[in-house]
């Protein structure tokens, strides 16, 4: 065992009976610690493993242990920690973060329950809390009949926004967390951040965009009005962030540019000549990727430059209301589009990519016969989600965080996550992920991102 990993020998004591929760990385807020506090009030023992200084800033009481070893040694350390402390449940944020992906694969082998949480599918003021993972790894049913059956047994859903929060509260936590890991990297020297961009470069790059946002929004809204008033049929492709975990680990695309080219190639080949295609840059894009020039250059190469627009800013809802359809890699924006009865085609893996809700045939066919969602089935999906894997609240405001922490704790302790028949034995979207060539194990995930030297040998040995 690595001497740097702070797991004192005296902790190897006779185990107490009852449940014990281990919290791994959480969001950049006090949400995970609040959950643990409520668990303790219910008589559940709680522990935390900090992997970096950002984790430590938000939680460093006597329940916390620092792991300063490598990702390569992490599975062995975690297995020992679970055994020494009698851990019955492991809880983490962002299921495809490599340390968490390793935890899930380990816990499946040794029979320990895992729970993943993230921003909610039913945004803006919901949190997702699922067994094991999300996206391709979600165990929520894919069958329309099962979704209807769950909805029939679910209470009425309150869709009113109850716990809004200003963007700056989220931004401050993210900046503090990521820059502390950047500047104080030596405190956890072997921590693998698994970030797509250098955080300092990313934050410096986004500042000019923030200063120009008002002007950009005015110009974008004018272009949106022009597109709508032209009366031409158009489709919308809202771009995700290149750093988005859902894009990186729940789609077949290593870079969003690959998805852009796929869509433009299909549009040039199969869309009616009078049709237009509108790309919308994500409002939080950092400006590092030259999306506008990349899209225009690719559109020109496929001979559709005059029919393609790129909008950076403006009101997405207005754009979607009048669109013939929308293409998503797997963004939760797709649910927003569906609520507006806008037909949606998913390219990657998304929980709501269900027959009867999204377009199930190929992209070439979508341009010619987009079909809106079954309104009743969509309502059943949202009702079923709210009752089984969604928690009301947020990570950032005091009230929203406390409400969510209490609700999440009750769901964990009462084993109500993925209840009402919403827990499939095998994640039903994994087969689709394999068809698309998406990594479905930690080993494949690491290899696919060109990081073979990090944990290949140790993980291969454990697989054997």
C-alpha cells in the first residue's frame, strides 16, 4: 500500500454493524457533506475520500481520508478501504470520472451498492440520483410500456421551478475548485484531473466572451428572427461543451467536430434543398474551439454554406419553437425541445432516447420526416423520472441544497432510488453504446482517450 495514502493502521478495527456510506468526489459545493450529515442523523456511518485539494476545501472533517496515490493504485486502495470500514454503499458525482468508473467496476464484483448523482434531467431545479451510473450505464428502463407502468404508480409531478439559483453561485464554486487543483497541485501530486482543458487557459478564454455577451445576444436574436421570418423549414443543432462528460464518455465522438461533420454530411446528402440548418453555440462555451469557422469551412466543403447558419447567443427556446426538428448528441436540452413538441434526433446515448419520444430511424431520414414526440408518453417519462431518480433542489443555494440533501438521504436510506420497477438488471442502453463503439468499461474508456499508460497494467491484472 502506498505510504502516501492516509489510511491509519488503527482504523482496522472490529466493524460496527449497520450501513456505512462512502462519499467520493462531489460537486464544488457542500452538498455531499450535507448529505452525509443527514445520514449520520439517521444513524448511518459516513466516510469521505478526498482525491484533491478541491475536495478537501469542501469537506475535511474527521470522516475524511486523503488518497494521494495514483489512479493506477486506486482500485486496490479502495477495495481495502471498503473492507476495513464495512462500507455498504458508495456515492459519487459524475459516474464516468475515472476514479468513479473504477469504483463502480470494483463494487459490482464485491457486492457493494453504488449511486451516482448529477444535475437533473428535469432542470432547472432537480438533481439526478441513480443506481450505478447514467447515460449508457443508467438502469432506468428503455421500454415505453415499462415507463407508462411506472408513471401509473407515481405521484403527480410538480413541475414549477421552486429553487432557482443565479449562475454566479455555480461559477464561483467551479472556479475555486478547479483553480485550487491547478495552483495547489503539489498537495495531491498524483491526482489525475481528467480535464479536457487547462482550467487557467479555459477561464481566461471565457472572459472576452462574457464581456461581449450582450452584443452577441442582440446580434444572435436578430439572426434568429431572420431565420424564422424567412418561412423556410430549418433544423437546430445546439452544441454541447467539448469538456462535457456526457459528450466524452456517452457518445461515439472524441471531439464535437466529428458530430458536426456527420450532421453536415447527412444534411448535404439527404435534406431538401430549401431546408436550412442552424448551429447554436453553447452559452457557456469557453471560446477555445473555433466553432464558427469550423462549421462554415465544413459546410462549404459539402456545398451547403448558404443553407447553414451559426448562432452564438440568443434565445434557444424561440429557435426551437419554430424548428422542424433538433439534433442532439445527448444533451438534456433535448428534453426541453421535446416539451416544445419539437422532433428530436439523438446521435449518442441519452436516457430519454425512447421509441415514441425521439426519432428512432437514421439521420438521413430525419430531415424528410421528423415526427414530434407522443405527448402522453413524454409526460409519463417525466413523471416516472421525478418519482424514481430525481430529487428536487440544487447544489448551490442554502435552501435548495438542504431540501435536496434531505430528500436524497431519505431515498438512499429507504432504498427508493430506481424504485417502482425503474431498476433494470442490466443497463438497457449498453447494447446501443457497443453498437456505436462507445467504451463500456473503464479499461476501454482509458484506451479510447489515448491514456494507456495510466492504469492499463493494474486494471488488466485485476480483470484477470
